[in-house]
C-alpha cells in the first residue's frame, strides 16, 4: 500500500556493532536541504514524501541523510524501478551504485548528539583498521518513522570506505 514501509533496501546493523557491509545498487529520490540537515529535515522529508505520494510508491526503509551537504534520500521499491516516475519540484531521481561502508547501529533520537556518537565509534574503528580508508563523509541512516518513541528508534551512521591494504577480509 502506498505510504507504508516495504522491504528494507539493505539489512540493519545491530545496535552497538560496527561492521563492514556492501550496500546494493538502488534507485533513489532525494530532496536537498538549504543549510542544515537537522533544521531542514522536515522540509526534506515532506518533499520526498510528496514524490512518493505523486508516484504511488510504497515507502522503503531506511532513509539516508547526508549531514554535511543536507540531503534526504529515499529508495524506490525494486518492483517500481523500471516505471516512468513523475517529477516533483525539489526532488532528484538518480541511481546509487553499490557502496562499501563501515556502519554502526544506534538506538535513540535522530539527533546531532547520537550521530556524533556513531561517527566517533566508526572513527575509532577505522584507526584500528588501516586496511580501510574513508572515501566520503559520514551520513545518517534512519529506520523508523519520526513519531516512533526514542527508546525504540533505530538508526545507523555509515562512512563510505575502500579497502586499501592487505589484511583479512571482513563480512
């Protein structure tokens, strides 16, 4: 049904864990913020939701939020990727290639404090694993609706990486 969450685009990282994972290619629709991802998130959400509604798409999980360049990205359900989709002002549609990321799972509010806690956990992990090098900034990954109680909310922080040295492969 339109507006209801469907299958996840990729699996969740357990709360407290740090893992290397490869995200599959997908088709994304993305709203840009004006200045600050935290202040602009409602506006970005509603523009993405307008695209979802206009195209009668099911909502997928998760939602990705680039913090440094404010953007909120939803994903088109796999079964709808070949459809011709209507445009909506302020929303770009584009393919996202497969990505390798370091991910950490979090519980609690979608806040700058929680995000920074996750980023610090990943930076500490990267300092101990020189076989991985960041290729982009950290971004937030949200799994639950905005009105979900904070003690239930799940999120992640991801840092895109590439493998640069000889070392054991990670799952």
